[in-house]
C-alpha cells in the first residue's frame, strides 16, 4: 500500500506524514522542494518514520549544532485505542514535552501514527577540507570544530598514524564559506598538514555506532590503517560513525543506555496502561 | 474559568503543629526550617499580576505551614518520602520571579521547599565545556561566574537578576539570545532530580531512547525537584555587533527574520518591535546613528514621578476602554528590528553582511548600530517598571505565544483584535527559530477599582488565549503554565494529552504531593 505524504508547510519547513512512510521517501519528497532532513545515518533512511521516531534514534537530527528531535508534533494511539495528538510549534512551555513519552520508547507506550517533521534548507554546494596528523590531534581539531554553532555536516576518517580527517561544510552562503576557511585555519594552528581529500571509496556502510564527543579520540585511534569511517549527524556532543562490517569489528560501541531510569520507565508504562 | 486558590484575608497565620515541626527538624535539622510569617508569606507568591491585584483587595493565597531549605538532593528526598507517607503537599519555590502563579498553593496546609540553599557554583569543566550548578543559584550569579571564567551560557532572560537556574528549567525559560543559543531545555546536558517518591535520578543527554530531560523541563515541580543541572557552555564571544532596521510593515520584517534564520545564520539578538512598541521606543524624530531613544520601557506609557492625581486619573480613564489607545497602531505601521551578531570576527562580519542583504531586500531601512547598542545597555529596564504600573493603580501582564512562520502575522493581528476592547496591547517578536517565532504581548489595564481591574484582566486573558488557540498557536513559549494558564492546558493537549500528563505524574509522584493542582483543570 502506498501511503500518501501530506502537505508541506514551506514557511515553517514542516512536512506532515503518516508514520508508515519510509524516511527515504520523505527525504525524496522534501528534496523536490529544496528541503532536507539533514545528514542522517543510512539506517535511518532505511526505516519507516515510525521506526525512526520510536527507535533508539528517537527522530534525532542536528539543529544549530545541537542534537534535537526533528518531530514538531506526533499523533499516537495508546493501548486503549485513544489517540493523543501534540501541537506543532517551534518551541513550547505548556508543561513537559509529552511527545517525548513516546519518542524513543520502542512503541512500548503507544504507536506513533503520524508526525509533523521539521526540515531544513537543502544545501546545493559544499566544500571539503582534509588534514593529516596524529589521531589525537585530529580528534582535538574535530572537537573544536563541533563546538561552534554550526558543526561540519559530515566527516571522513582514514585510519593510520598519521590519519587523515576530512570535514565537509556547506558552501551556499558567504557565512558557510567563511566557516570552512576558519576550520582550515584552525587545522593549521593545530599543526596539522594539508592532505588530499580521500575521495569516494566503494564500501558497504552497514555498521553504525553513536560516538560521544569525549570518545572521538578513541575512535580515531582504533581505526586500522587505510580503513575508512564516516561521521554523520555530527553535533557538539555526539556523532554517528558509519563504516563497513569489517572495519566496525575493530571499533568500540560507545553509548550505553542508563539503567537508573528503568524503574520510572516501568511505572510510566503501567500508568499509561491504566489511563 | 481558571482554577484559582482559596484566598484569605491578611491576618495572623495559623501556627504549624508541634508534631510536624519536630518531624521536620529530625529530617532536616532545625536550621533548615522557617515558620516565620514573613518567610511563609514570601514563599506563597511570585510575580503573578493577578495575585498582585488580589493583594490590593487585602486577599492572599494560602501561605505554607513552613518553609524548608534543603541543601542537597538527599535532603529533598527525605522530605518527599516523609510528605508522601502523610499526603502533605509540597510546593517547590525558587526566585519567585514567575508570572503565572506556579508557586501559589491552591489550598492551605502545604510545605514550601525553597531551593536557594541548593547553591553549588563550581568553576566550569573547561575540557568538556560544561558547567554544573545548584538549582537555587540565581541566574545572574551563574552567568557572572561563567563570565569570570571566559564563558557564557547564552541565556539571558529579563528575570536573570531574580530567577534561579531551577526556575528556568521548571518553566522552560528563554533568554534574549535564544535565536543563537536556544532555550534552556536546549542547553541542559544532565539533571539531578528528586522524584516525589524520593528517588534521585540523573536524566542525561545524549542517550538512546527516551529523552527524559525533555520531560522534566517544564514540569514546574510537579514531577520532581531539580536540584542540580549541567549545561553546555560557550566561550565568551570575541566580537559583538548590532544593527537596527526600520521596515514599512511588520510582515516585511517577519519575512526578513525567517529568511535570515533559514539561511543558517544564528544572530544572537533578533528582536522585532510592533508598530506601537516601535512608536514608543524608536520615534521617527530619534532615528539616525547618534540619536536613538531608549528601548521599550513602560515608563513611556505612564506619568513619571511625582505622579499628579489628575494625570493618574486620566490614564486610568483611558485604560478602562483602551480601544482609542490601541488605535495608535493605525497612526504608523513601521516596525523596527534589532539584530545582534556575536562570535568570532569572521562569523560576525559574514553574518551581519548576509543579514543586511536580506533586510534590504525586505525594504528595511538601515538605522545603524546605535539603537541596538542602546537596547543592549538598557535591556533589563522594562521589567523594572512593572511595579510602577501597579503603584499607579493599573495592571500590566505579558503573554508569550509561539507558532510556525506561516501563522505569525495572522496570530499577531488576531490577538491584538481580540484584546483591543479589554487592554492596551503592544508586542515584540524576540525568540525566533528556523521554523517559527514567539510573540511577546504586553497588556496594560486600569485597576483603581480592583474588582473591575480583575474583571478586565480576566477578560483580556480569555480573549487573547481563545484567539491564540483558534490560530493554532501554543499558548506558552517560555513562562510555563502556572495557575493562570492551567485551564487552557487541556485546550492545547486535549483530554487524551492530559491523561498522558496525569500518567507521567503518577509515575513520578504516586502520592500526588508535588505542587498539586498544577497541570490540572
């Protein structure tokens, strides 16, 4: 069955969609209007909107350098059949964000039926800058560049010592081009040497791991010489590392869920069932 | 239609029972408890304008039995466990700068938990660029510490001198630089939070699955007490630059704001004044590089001291039926936008140039840097004039809504139209994002007769919120819900959404002791 993608609010850059649509179809539709969901790991694009919003990624994207939720509103069916609908808004202070009861909950608290997703302008041009040096220094450069309001849109690492780190920036506007120039200046200040951008490499990208910023040095150091890892959905605090299954075997999985909130999560599930 | 507290005439407060006090002394120690009438009265109120009007009638919301001062999360945990066993309501209180009655108890018999001894203020973690701070620390003290260390949080609400970090989180506060740095919920890395059960939890980001931080932010002390928070911080900007623009109509300016943000620029200040606010703050005879008037302040609307009685009467007379005053908007349609850029020199220059191009394309006239620089110097003033309005026999209140860009202008006109018969109304647009914007309305009314003033206040809110709901706006952007907006929560969340909120409360606070009556209709 082909699910219809609903309307696009071009002023707010919001798209209304049933949750059974694949994220890739949403992205395709957005691109026809010059919009995008921004950099996302391949696994997200393979999923349905519902799987993305209810899964561990919880509909996350990067906005202003911050990992945020790209759902502006959701409609959820609870166990008793009742339907909860939140209001799309840029921000709200009408109490806690109850959408987050359901986002990332693996469907255990309700089934997300529909969503309004935020989009951003599709960038037409980009610039890539590459530097080589010790993994530790490259990680420090990467971390510094991600602590600006707009982090790089992507990164590619070729393992070794020296390793090569290539950062990808949008280049549609003067501000974005200045941003890339500042990153190159910073690399030189770190004492890194200019390198050729690695270029396209045929590789399966079927291994993914969320990597917090304080583990980027470990990640860069663990990549075997000549192996490639891509970083996407880069925020100040975290990025998603993507590589082949073969390379992934050498890399640590970094983010563990906290168990401290499990009793509260359990009680919340029970309270919702009594709803 | 709102649920308001049981008001009491001013008089002697009933003494709490000896058994209660000895229990509390055992739990916290005698130094962490106050039963003084002054402390109890202070803890019973915030800056809610409606409560100020009640006071004019000699009526007060119920004072707590005692005020408790936990010094760390474990103190709060012991209080909550004890109160849960006995079903005693607990109302968290911080700087009391809220404007919606969030700390006002609905009934007598509650305990107030004052957060001001949760005062950890350690130097920031330079390596991680994060800072951890106690919930009771005043915003201004936190930012001053960061400034000394070469950082900023990027959060500058008008209440910064009197609001606490915990209050910011409780209400999902927004500061004047929100367009660049986000709202407070965007800045939190980790919370320390004591649930109604007495459990101490540490929701943190990023984590796979549920983002619990989003659930505790904005919970107004009804899910738990935030005792400490860790925030992302930024290096203090090397350069900052202002520029102001006058647009022929508000719609031109809104288009420019949207275009600037959607292009990827993040100005630190993006503040548009509606025609009335512009007329009062940036009169045409004051334009130019060197001669801007001061930024909006309610002093502009009110006679200066000494306030002669006839003038005061004249103003109150005019405000009983504010339609004529609201007609001022028809005299002039132009609107002034103040832009601020900060960061490193390269980004400030590139961003300012790009923003200038957008403003010029939207028919903006460049007013130069002076209006913005002056705004920066005087930006805390307008809130300081609110008490003057009350002293003069009037009332003033504010309402912050938010909506996607497609609805901003329509929402502005709809609320102004709805409110025009009830209150003098002006607005600015000061928290903007790539997908939408907040509108901050200021309402002014007469209240020499407090009962009439209360009626006018109620009518103003009802008209404004009904218009906002009909336009599809969220009814709060950064003040929270409190008691003033509680009745409207269901309009926004629906019956099913209220059920989810109740389930969340039951999970965090099964005994229902935390700030009862809030988030209920």
